[in-house]
């Protein structure tokens, strides 16, 4: 200022920006999907301004996804979000998506009740993962090679792995087993607990005989296993392996 007694002063401005329309979560993450079984995930979409809301439109590009908007029945949710109006957004993701991670977005248009011309748009990222129809439990490298390691010549070694099916059909009929090196003996049998088979769980056994020749399959070349089955959705199980027979 030009006041010699107070050449400057400051003002503090405080306020709150209220949300017109949005979601409780920044990203909707669905639980891991078992093939053949759908999963659901919920979040709340709300407005801190509208006394009531209407959902005008909703879109997603992920095939087979079901979307519902349900009433919020718990007043604590409204108070927690300081919302004047809200809906529960329930997303159902089918169990027939390709294996692996998926990302999409739910694009929602909403408006205050009775005023469709005052539409607001919001895009909610959607993220999830569809599990493989089978999993193998054992010691594997980061590039999915079974690590058997060094086996002293004449000692032999047996490695047991667990194979778990995630499918409506839990039978796994074996048609052919291809193994490199060929001296490794392989069997795939239903897992037994108290003389009873555990549906969908199998024991995969690899036996390196004591008379296996000195060799190395630690990188170049690597060993490999391929099991061909008659299962309609799990036609084969295959992986690389690293082992060596040392003097």
C-alpha cells in the first residue's frame, strides 16, 4: 500500500469446492475373477449439490459387463460423503474374459432430477484381472521357468508340483506328455487326501533318474514340458525348466 505505517498486509481466503457429480473411488478395482464365475464390485456415485439425481446414460466397452444403480440405504454413507443425493454403482464382470489384466472405464452421464439439460459427465476407471484356468505351484523363475537346479550325477531327484484347475469342468484327461530332456519321467495324477481325490487339484511329478547322463539345460538349451489334454478349455499345460546333471 502507500500507507507508510503499513506498507503491506495479507488476506486469507477459505472455502470449499463442492462436488457436482463423481464417485467415491478414484478407480473401481474388481476382485480376481475365476474363469466361469462372475464377480461384482460396488462404489457410490454422488452429488454434494443436487437434491436428487437421475442417471441419463452409462457406457463401457468391456463385453458382457452389467451395470446397476441402486438406492443408498445407509444414511452414514451420505453423511460421510456430505452427499445430498447418491446411488450405489454395482458392476458385474463376467467370468469369460480373456486371461490376464483388463482396464476399461465406466462413462456416466447424470443430471439433477427434472433437469436433464444440466447433465454432468464422469469417467470411472475400471481395473481387474481374470485368473488363468489353471495354476502351477512350485519354484519358478520370473520368466516362468521351473527351477530344478543342479543334480549330482547318480543321485537322482524328484520334484512335485501342484496343478489347480479353475473351471466348471475339473477333470483333466491327459493325452500326451512331451519332455525335454527325455530321460525325465513325468506323471499327472489327481491329488489324494485321505484316499479321496480333491476335485480340480492334481499332483505333477517329475522324476530325474539316478542314471541320468551328465548334461545342462540351464539356459541354452532349456528343458521343456508339454502336456496335451482333452479338456475343452485347458488344451495344454507347458513350461520351460532349468536343470543340470553335474559330476
